[in-house]
């Protein structure tokens, strides 16, 4: 799980609004996941829900809600499993 640092950043792209119709927290969540996925050697977001919640200044439950909404819209694909018995 990554910790939000003062120098962390990511970019919002116009197409995320005009083509995907995103706004507010959904837009921020998508942009963060998108940028992490593009830069990650694994090709996916690995920052964790707590890291996203830090960016959104919200609870873990709220961050999960926005990730779930993005998944329901088909904009992200969630990989679920366990690591040493701990669900992710």
C-alpha cells in the first residue's frame, strides 16, 4: 500500500470528461487509477484503497464505492484475490 506524499501527483485528461462523462470523485479516482496503470510495470493500479481514499479525502468505504462504480461502467477491471489469506 502506497502512502500519499506531498510530491505525489497525477493528471486529469479532457477525454476523461468529454468521452467518458466522468466528474467529481469518479473523475479523480479514474485519473489516478489510469495514470498508475500506465506507469506501472505490472500494468495495473497497485496503490490500494487507502491511497485512493487519501487522495479523495474520504473513508475507505467511499473510495471502494467509487472504484465499484467505475467497474460497473466498464472503465476499470478489478482483480480480486487473497495474499497470504488477506483479501485484496
